[in-house]
């Protein structure tokens, strides 16, 4: 038994019972290459027929999407940041403002397709499932819109779609499918296909991981000391992500949780506490009922 | 950004200066749940506590209390079903929850708990109406099932009252997740308070003694457990003190203490005080459930409560090198592979 599991390696698809061998597929988003064009957001919306969800100006930066959600499965974060001490490769007009230098950080965020996926763990209908590619997908015809997955996700990715009656899949939990329909036909997901700088890279997860490690080493050697990988570690709180990132600052700057842990890891202890409380209640109520 | 607000005089885990976020936007998403869900938490608790009280009264031949508690349980479980279904994005697909039984999903487990409890509670309540059922097979079945159904409901009732804490805690919502050790005790305390209070309203002073004892015990448990929960939550405990949640929790504490004192001092003597105290206890219990629910929602909306505790755990080097528990192995064979290497 243990021998086969060793052989499984990092493959959550096999653990979930798939016996058709497919390598685990995922994304490596190298934010050092992102130019903030949002082609990924548009391509994703087009391919997946995602309804329009507000054409608002948020007034925070060049980002008017705001966050991932039921109708935004890719989200380009756009950070305008003062760099104390400064760099020399930004326009001098920026540094003239307050004596510090400005830089722009751009990052295309997406569902992490966690190895230990909170959304999938808590789904009470079996609508969320693990595909043969190791990704996590909602089955629209099964979801009853209970919304539990929304609260369970450590990244705030999945969301229940709101909108007027008749909107596609309104009331159901929606998120990135890693273009499951394209994957089964051997195609690249729409966002990675559309990315003009190869900031979004799609492929075999273990291959992407070694590519990501080479890239971050190179950036660090080039003097970019803050460069780091996010979601690449199988020993983190979600067992490693199926979509990892190369970031140029701390995760929370990009709106990512710095140390996400799937709540299900504590579920055994939670049930234990609930069991003790229930037993206390039973004994207490029995004692209260005794009359002379 | 709210200040420390005197939370037990503890130093802030992470000073504001080092706390960063993406333009103050939330990291995690709040559950898309309306007031249906705290109403469900309250009604489920009220039903559970009432079934326990009813079974005790049944065994002790306290007919008035038994009848009152069984009817309360019937009304409360009916209401909680309605609230639960109404809150779904697609209410017509409620039955999809009955196509699986998933140990990793507290909502799936909860669905089966109420599916087991509901018929037992209904059957127990139905036996209060045997006089109204025309004699025949149905009436014989109902009177035969009387005590067994009541006992069955009472056996499931404690879990019905406490599982809802697991339902909330097994999420990335900071105020619910961080309070997982104590929240089941807050919830069973609150259930006992509600059921005791309601039975004090619905039955005479003479027959309500077990209800008073249950309510007083529940009130004490609830008040102590919520303080202990706040002490274990670090910076996230602020969310139980601030805003709407803070108001609800303070109101709950006032009502619960008022109701408990009223029942201790005048419960045996005055029907009027019993009514007022019972009402205060029921409302206090509802405020607790709505307050805990609100605290969670506000903790999810403010990135501070997600980022600060996680930064702290990174500084402490806590979670990455977390020892694997038996649960991990059961849940995910992947861990077995890692440890056997």
C-alpha cells in the first residue's frame, strides 16, 4: 500500500480515485513578466462565457476588476508602490514627487487548484470534484448554491454568482476550471494562450515547478532579493498549489494570504470538541431533569 | 483601522505599520449567507435543547413540560428547515445534499443529522395530538412511537446543537476558525439557555423547575465559554467586541445574566418574572448566535484578520513544520507517503 502511494507522488487525481494516468497540470504565473494588459481576464471571460459583472471604476489603481470572484476567474492586480531608496529604471518624474521612487507590480491571480482544497472538502453535494488533471472543478448541474465553499477557500477565489434572474448559473458557486473543456482536448487554457509575455505558463506541474525555481534563482542572482515563489511548496498549509506564482514582494501586497492553511486540517479536532460539548450537554440536561 | 480596544490588555500581534494589504481589500470572501443562517443556528439549538428537556420530562412524568418542550422542538426544527433551504442559491436543489455523505463536509454531516432528528422530533410531537387523530393504525403507531421517538430525538439533539460550531469553524473566516475549541461550548450553552427560557414561558412555574435549571446552567456555560473563546483568538477577538457583532454579544450577555438572575431569584415564585426572564434568555441566546455569525462576517471583510495571524504564524515558524496528525492520514493518504519516506 505505502509503496503505491510513494509512487503517486504529488498526484491528487490518483488519490481521488482516477486510474487514467494524466500528469497533474497547472499554472506558473511569473509576475516579473506581467505587463498588466489583462488579456488573460478577457480571454477567460470570452472562452468560459462569463457574464459581465459591473463596469465600475474602483479608483484604486489601473485595476478595476478588484478581486477574483464568481465572474472574474483571472484578476490582474496592479500595485503602485513607493520604493524607498529607489531604483534608477523608473521615470524621473515619479521620483520627483516625494523623493522616493515608484514601481508598478502586476500579477494575474487565479484559482490555486490546491492539493488540499478547502472548497472541495466542504462541498455537501459533491458538485466540486477533482479532475483527472488534478484540478478542482464545479459541476454546475449539481451545485445547489449553499455557499459553504465560498467561506472555506483560504484565498477568496470561489464565489456564488449574483445577478438578475436568467443570468447564466446565477446562484451557483463559480470559479476557474483551468479550462477543463480545453484540457480534455489537449489545448492550453485560454488565459495562458492569450498572455503576450508568457507571464502565465501552463503545463505539467512538476516541470513548471523546476522552471519556477530556476527563474527565481536567476532573479535573485540578478539582485532582485525580494523575488520569491508562492504556492510551490508541497509542505505548506494547502499541500502545495496547482497554480504557483513568482512574486516580487510579500504575498499580502498582492492580496494573497501569507500563510494559508486549509481549515479541514483541524476538522478532526473540531469534531472532537463538538463531541465533548455534546456529551456535556446530554449529561447537563439529564442532571437538570432529575426531580425529587 | 480599529484600535486595540482594550482586548484583555494584550499587545497587538502585528503593529499596524507592518500590516499590508492590497488596497485594503478582503483576502478571503465572507460566506454569502443572509440572516437565515444565524436564525438556523438559533432555531436548531432551540429544537435540540427542547428535545432534551422533553425526554427528561417524559421520563419524570412531567406532562406539561414535556408537551411544551416537544411542541417548541417541532416549531423550531420546522423553522430551521425553512431557513436552511431558503438560504440556498438554488433552493429547489436542496435534495442534492442527500446524494452524498461526506465526512470532510460538516454541512453534509449536518444535513444527515437534521434528517435523522427531524422525523423523530415530529413523531414525538405528533404523539401530543393522539386525541385528535382518529383511532386506527396511524393513531396506534403514534402512541407506540411516543417515548422511543422522544428519546431518539434527545439522543441526536446534543449533536444537532454543537455541530453548527464545526460548520462555522471549518472555514477560512478568521473569527469562526480561530474560535473552534470553545465555540461548541458557546453553542450548546446557548441552546440550553434558549430551550430552558422557552419552556419557562410555555409552562407553569410549578412544572418548569428542570427548564430553569437547564437555562441557568446553559447561561453560565455560554458566558464563560465566550470569554474563553475570545482569550484564545488573539487579535481576531476584536471582531466580537466591535461593530454590530460587539453590540449583539453585549446585548446577549446582558439579557442572559438578567434572565438567569430572574430565574434564580423569582423563578419559583412569580409567573410574571418567569415570563420576562424566559423571554430574556431566549432573546439572549438568539443574540449570541447572531453575534458570533456577524463577528465572522466582519472578520472576513477586513484583511487584517486574515493577514496578521498568518504573518504571526510564519514568524513563529508554526504551520509549515506542523506535525501530521492521525486525522491527516485518514483524510489524505498523501501525508502517509510523506511520513513513510
